[in-house]
């Protein structure tokens, strides 16, 4: 995989379990700093959908029960 520049959110708390994102002109890559080799690749169309779902709480633990 090409060299990617990974960024972490500024409000990450203790930083022990933090998402990291790398953006290219073709795709957005997402990984956890706990498992840097497990990388998800999203299209530029999928990325806003993921952000909307996160903001809506679709991945909150309470939403799963």
C-alpha cells in the first residue's frame, strides 16, 4: 500500500483506542491505532454516509441493545 498520512481526531481522550484516517484523491482509509494493519478502504461516496451514521449514534453501544 502506498505511503499514507494518518491523522487522529483532536478530541481523542487518552489516545489508547483511537481511529485514524488517511485521505487520498481516490479513497478514504480508516483504521484503529490498536490494529494499524487492519485498514478499511471507503470510496469518497461512502465516507459521508459513515460520518452521518456515526453522528446519528448508529454505532453507539446503547443502539445495539
